C-alpha cells in the first residue's frame, strides 16, 4: 500500500509542475527537479505495484497523444517514468495490453474533453472539465484489480490538494 503514498505525492507534484510550467518566468533549477521528482514518484508507485505499469503507461501515452506532454517538466517526468518502467521490465514486470489501451483511450478522451470544457458554460463545462473517464475506467477494472482505482484516487487527491492550496498558482 506504500505505492499509494507515492501516487498521492505524484499527483501533488504533477499539479505543482504543471502550474509552474505555465509561468512566463521559469528557472531550469526548478523545472528539472520538478520533472525528476514527479516522474520518480509516478515510476516508484509502478515499481512498488507492478500491476500499475500498464495503467501508468496507458495514461502517459494518452496524455502524450493528447499533446499534454509539452513542457520541459513533463518531458523529464516521462523520461523518468519510461526509465523506471524499463527497469521494472528487466525485473520481470509485464504489460497487460488491454489495460494499457483502455487507460490510453481514457486519458486521451479526458484531456480532449477537458479542452472542450474551456469553451463550454454551466453544467456542461463542469462535466467536460472533470476528467471522469479515467476514474470510471479504473472503477470498471477494479473488479479485476483494486489497485487501479486506488492509484487514481490517491493521485487525484494529491492533484486536487495542490490545486486548492493556492500555492501553485502562477504569479
């Protein structure tokens, strides 16, 4: 269950890095460590529970295809996740293609719907921006492996905590 702590930290740091990457003035002395830290947290959660590697891989690929991996912090994080995934593979971890594809589609759809929500109003905006497809996918697969759902919940809790603290807002 320690992987959940890393998932929470990863969610928190992902939001901090994402908000920081949108600032006009940035420093490599912050960008590089942020990418390393949040990528490492994601990767370690996959190493601690290798069943998550397919889910994490699908989400990373889906976000990449949705063009959300677009700044230095994210490129570094993806590189770290990829390196740790290769390491896990050398140690016997395998990828479940069905899980990978399901989460790839879910993450891609969530990001594209989130983008559409930027132009919507009212309840439609709220639903589109909520990124609900990935958690629903995790809930669906929870019947086979509960850690898929627990990972998403822990990650999202960290992400939303960072979002609501106000500390990550661009200045």
